[in-house]
């Protein structure tokens, strides 16, 4: 029995080591943009087709791109797409971030919208990817950046996938310049990006909308005309997928825009991957809006 336990622990340790972090399994690169050097890590699957998609993944406030786990890398290898993890530059507090308009970012002149556009075009060209199959995701501060990119650059991505992102009022026009397929995963007990919002900005992120209200703006902007919902298989906490369908045609894929909104009952501020198969749900969304 003792020998069996030791063997099991050795195997578990080996598997953990193999999983590693983004820096262990991705290629580090950098780009200059408007006088600043931006570092990023990219994973290319062993088999890469000409129509393969690109997924850019943005970390949260104070996060480290190279410290991410490799769940998205595993998915990229399984499904055959390129995934990139860029590192946000530091703000006045010395924290890595994306410039989305928090009150304490006032005066921060960095153009992260322009950088992400530059990065997406660079990656598509470098890896000979289909230009209509670029997607953007991000968690927390990265999720906020997803909402901002939907507002500022809706034709750049085939779809945008926010995880636990909050929505400042300036990110929610009644109409986008162009519609964009959108996905949001959010826990109802998230105490950082609160489900009920923070209309008075008491938590320091600025005033922001409730999650259902924020999603409703995207639904309206995309012109979705029908709705259905389904319960995902129960793993730990109940997850309801709200689907808003029949929107205006995407200028990228030509398909009607949809909004997929995952409500995690009692879920916190995380990727919700203990309550649902978040990464494969992300792939379903990407696969649906890919151009072939």
C-alpha cells in the first residue's frame, strides 16, 4: 500500500509538472507599439490548418500572463488553434493592467485598444491564420477590456468572450458601429465584479452596471430577436445558459450575431471552471462563429 501511494504521488507530481504554466509551454515574443515594448507568449498546435482560429487571452488586474495555467493551451492543441497571452503594462500603482477607464487610471495615456489591434494583425500574419477567425477573451480586468474592444473595434474579432468582466457605462452604447457575437460567464456571488453592479462606484473601480443590464446592452446592440435557455450539466453549482439569437449579421463571419450568457448560481470571481466546462464552452462559441 505504501509503495502504491508513493507511486500515485509521483505520477500526480509528474502530471502537474507537465501541465506547468504558460511560460513553460509557449514561445515568448515581443512587439513595439507607440514607443513601448509589449511581451506576450504564444502557443502553436502541432497541427495547424489554414482556417485555424486565433484566441488572444487577457489577464486580470495585477495579473501575470506567463503564470496562467495551461487549460487554454491544452484546448488549443486539442482543437488546433493558436492562443496568445499578452502581458499588460504597469499603471501608476505599479500593477500590470489593461487601460479600461478605472478612476485611478485617469491620466494613463496608454492605448491598449490600439495595441491589441496591432497584436491581432501581427499574429494573423505571422502564423498565416484566417483573418476572419480571430477571437478575444479575458478575465476580470481582461473581461472589461473585452467589453471595451466590442465598443471600439467590433470588426476586429469574429467573437468576444468575457469572463467575470464588469461594464463601465461608457462601454455600453445603445448600438455598436458593427454587431459582434459575445459571450459572458459570470457568478452571481462575485464580490469583485458584482452581479448587482456598483452604481455609486464604492469599490474603487468606478460606477458600473449590473451584469444582466450590461448583457442586455450587448443583446440590443447586436439586434438579437429571440431567446432560449438551458441548464448545463450539474458539476458543483447550477449554471444556466441564456442564449439571445437571431441578431444582425456579423460583418466578420456573416452569421447572425448571438449573445451567450452563462449565469453561475453562487459562483465567485474566477473562470467558473469548477462549475462548468468553461474552456470547451468557449470552443463551442468559437467554432460556431468561425469562417470555413
